């Protein structure tokens, strides 16, 4: 499967003014949109926003306080592997919408032989060894 590089940035705490962005919610949405679009232009894919706990020391007594930090998570393909887009046509999509490659059908008169696995070969070797051991034991008993 693909390997990715992830980038986590702090979510904007304040909105950005823009023409058409009205109110606090509009400015905040504009700030969030700007942050996502800037990284998308660099090839980063937006994954999700997270709110994670963080323990900080505050005040003169440096007491511990748990706060939550909001972050945005992005990813992009690592340099070793480039994201591949499926080249199949939509006609090869199954019911779930995923791509599949059907197995080639054998010709009507062609017989498919099962391949021997390592386990089957090992079992055959063990049986041969057991038969040889029994034969040697019977010969030794007959000599005595």
C-alpha cells in the first residue's frame, strides 16, 4: 500500500477578513479555508481536524492544567512512491465502487492442475522418511 508523509499544523484561532465574509463564523471559515488551500497548493491532502489534550504548566506556581489544542492534519505521498490514479474504466467497478481485476477464465477443455505447496511437499517428505525408518526397523528385527 502507499506510504505517506503527514503534516500537522495548528488550526487558526482567529478568522481572516475577506470580502463577503460576514460575522465571526464567516471570518473563521475564511481563515480555515485559506490555511487548507495554501497547503493544498503545495500538494498536501487535507485529512481531518483534531482536538487533542495537552498538559501545560501555567501561573507562578507552575501548576499543571490540561488544555485542548486544535490541529489540522494533512498528508501527501512520500517521494519514494507517487499516488497512482486507477486507469480502469468505470465499467470495471464492482457493486461497492472499488476496482477489481477478474481472474482469467480457463478454456473449456483446459484442466487446471493445483500447485503443490511447501506444506504438501513437506508432508510427502515426512511420509517417505517414516516408510524408510519402518522398513529399516523391520529389516533389523528380521536380522536379529
